[in-house]
């Protein structure tokens, strides 16, 4: 009461709301007016932010928290009454007629899409010092993830415009969701690189706020251990992206502008754009409101499984079951072995890679009802089996792939499965944890993330008729990986399989295993090239370069390094290898017109 005079009328209302919600402890030992007044007011400023950044406000957060904490204490299973089964989706095989047809349809749709990258996570499991989108995706060219994403979006939208013969939207919107942990560094990365060629107006940065921590089962908000006038906060999860797109007005803007799709993706996956056009083609053809891109999943791999859940009361949904929940759910429903591989060598449940394509119309309709609130969960670590106290404060969390959970049964929710090598190679685990991943399961490390790019590009060239040597097996940072020829190309050379096929001609193209091929120019045509070494080709956009003949040199070797060697950069150490550039042929064509490299 005595401190009311120092607060504004809005702050008084917020304080009253907190008192009504059982949060009196936040004000309990406040000294008299005149002492720490600024700090007291700062607490209410923080409360206002926590209140406005959560759909329904803090009162709603506390109410939901009480319910979820009570369910957790009672050991209530979120899947109670549901039986899991394997759903069926659209299975794509890279390069076949069906894939090409979907890719063509998808490219047409790119100009009707907005792209959304969720990049608010710190990447604690990786333990990298910087933001993850700034990491080199591969160390042959050193291109970082963000640059590759932006160039891919730009090139896809150009391809879309070509198909529409000029009548198109050229500026495909790109949104990056950041957090306090990543906002400033993401902005700096963009600004210091001229937005990697995108117009700065085309890129929007959103920032997710953290949510209040909970100290006990009554959902009493936790006081910050470092400041008694602050509430402790923690990240709420990637599910925030939906409420942010809604509350920022962007979704409405896009819908009014006639856009039809929102494509979501995550921070470190160097392969993701390889399957996006085809997946968008599937969305358009099947008119999916929600399409989730998946890859075959190894049992126990740390990616969720797409599962059909059928309730005894008749409800049914196809949804991601997170990796830590799939095994217990299967065991509890008549599968005593839990999450295991089937005869294909993979789990029968396709792996969610959180590349989601939502149709804007139905998405907006749903968000106008929910405000973008996503079904949350809580994961308290209890002190003991009485479940009366927590080891440390907890908070509600939400995941973007849980969006379909509130949809009506009439919603068209589907998924698309791609080849295991094509579309997913994230960088999430530090070397020590990666080395402990069970043999045969993907490491999800910087080592596997980079080598998977060479594998995927080599496989694509093979599908286009190039003879590529088989890979060799090597161990870096304790992880056994396949090392293929190091093939890297810029998105402007190819963003679809059709692009690759147009630019690879002749029946006598070959690459030895020790080879590195870097294609930076747009109109570079490979024709009867025999490469045993390293070849780097660049050209201005209006040059047309035919590359053939025999190129042989010592090339660039991929060499083991000691990850404890502090003379090396963190980016190199987390891979366990470096590229030793011994000898190469580099050609750069700066004049327009026709050129030919006949080595
Ligand atoms: N992220 C945010 N805000 C957050 C937390 C994370 O934007 O508060 C972002 C991260 O930057 C990243 C993405 O969300 O881009 C995913 O974060 P993680 O990589 O930590 O996600 P997980 O590995 O825990 O799992 C998620 C899904 C899984 C599976 C997997 C695939 O929950 O089902 O799809 O990604 O990579």
C-alpha cells in the first residue's frame, strides 16, 4: 500500500493483478517509499513486458502454469488415452519424375511465400561462443549459414520470377526470430555484410522475450537470485514464433499482399533448401494447411517423430512427438521395445526437422482465435519423489511444431518424407557429446554437418550423371564419417535439381575422391570434365563458361586436427579437421560473353 504513490496508474493495476494471482511475495519485504524506488519501478516495467509479450498476459501464464504443474505432480501423461501409429505422408525420392514435378510446382510458389528462420536459441549443447547462424556451413568456402540461407531465398525467388515471366513479387519477405541472446549479433552480422545481397527492407528481425520462472507448484514467480526487484526469466522456446508473427502484424500484411505460404526453418541445417521447393510443391498440390518436412529417423535420434495419435474418444491427429516422449509413449501402448528401428534400418516414425510450411489463410484464421498461443509444457526437476519442491526454478515452454495441436479435425495436416541424405544435417552437439552418439545414428555435430554437405552435393551430381568415386571413412573428433569429394556450389549456380541437370552435360564427367569442386559463377556449364584435384570456377553473371577437360593437381586435403589445439579457431576445432590447400586451379571470368576452360 505505502509504495503505491511511486507507481503509475498502469503499474498499480499490474501490481493488483499480481496480488490477485497469489504473487504477493514479490512485494513482501519492500522497504518504505524513498528506499530503492527506482528498482521497485523497474520491477513493474519488467512485469509490464512479461505481461504484454505473452498471449493473454501474465495472469493467463500463471493460470496455465498452475494447471500444468498440477498435472506434472499428478504424473498425468499428456498422451493419456491416445494410441500411436505410423502415419502415411508423401514420400519423395530425389531426382525422380515425381520429385521434379513437385520441385517445378514449388518454385512457382516461392514468390507467394515468406520465409521465417527461428534463431533465438543459444545452442547450449554446441557450446559455441557466437551465434549459430554465423558459423561456417562448410570450410571449403567458409560461407556461413545465414549467407547461404539468404542467397538461397534470393535465387529461389529469381527462379520463381523466371517461371512467371517477370510478373512476380520479387521481394520475398524474410523474418528472423531472435532473442536477447542473439538479436544484436544477428543484426551485426547482417549489417556488416550488406545483408548478404538482400535488401535490408526485405529482412525483419523479431525478438522473442523470455518468460517468468516458476518457483513452486503454486506457480509463484521466481525472484531473480541476483536482484530481489526482478523476476527470474528463461527462454520460452521456438513456439513463440507464431505469436510474434501475429502480434507484429506481419502475417496480416503478408495475407493482404496476397502471399499464400509461410516457410519455417531452423538455425543450422546446410541442406535445408535442397528439399524446400519440392515440399512447397507438395503443399500446393495437396493443398495442405500444414506440411512438415521430415527425414527417415534413426530410433532414439534427437529429433521428434511424426506420429498419428488416435484417442479412445475418436479424436485423431498427426503430430510431432518429441524425442524424449516417443519411447515412453510406445512402451506404454503395447510396444515393449519402445523406439526401435524397423527392417528399413530406421524408426517407422518419420523424423521432424522443423521445416514447416503453413498456408497463410487457415493459419491466420487459427491465430485470430488463439493469438498465436501454442500448447505449452512444463518440465520441473523435483527435489524428491514427493514432488513438492524443485531443484531449480522452471518455466513453461512451447515448440513451433505443436501449432497443429489446436487445429480442428477438418484441417489438412500432412507431411513429406525425403531421402535421408538430402535435407537434414544440423550442427547442435559439441564434439564430446557427438562422439557418444550410438554408432549408426547421426552425430548432429559440426563434423557431420559439413561432411553431409559434401555427401549430398556429390549424390546430386551422381544423379545428374557425374561419375563420383565412393567416399572413404575417416574419424574426426571421435566421429566416424564418410568423406566424399568436396563439392560446393553457390545457390546462384543451382537451387533445384533441374538447374543442376541443365548445367551438367556430356557423358564423361568424373570426380576422384580427393577432389574439390567449387562453383561460384552463375552460368558455369560442366561438360566432360575429369577432375582429380581442386578446381574453383567463378564468373560474372553474364558470362557463360564451359568447363571441361582434365584437371589434375595435388588438390586440397581434409586433415585431422587436435580439437584441444588452442592455436586453432573454435570453428575449426569443433570440426576436428581443416582444409589443407596444397594446390588448385582457380579460374575467374570477369568479362561477359562465352568462355571455355578446356583444361
Ligand atoms: N530457438 C528459438 N528460441 C528458443 C529456442 C530455440 O528460436 O527459445 C530456435 C533455435 O535457434 C533453433 C530452433 O529453435 O533454430 C531449434 O532449437 P534446437 O536446435 O535447440 O531444437 P531441438 O534440437 O531441441 O529440437 C527441435 C525440435 C525437434 C526436431 C529438431 C530438429 O523440437 O522435434 O525437429 O529441432 O532439428
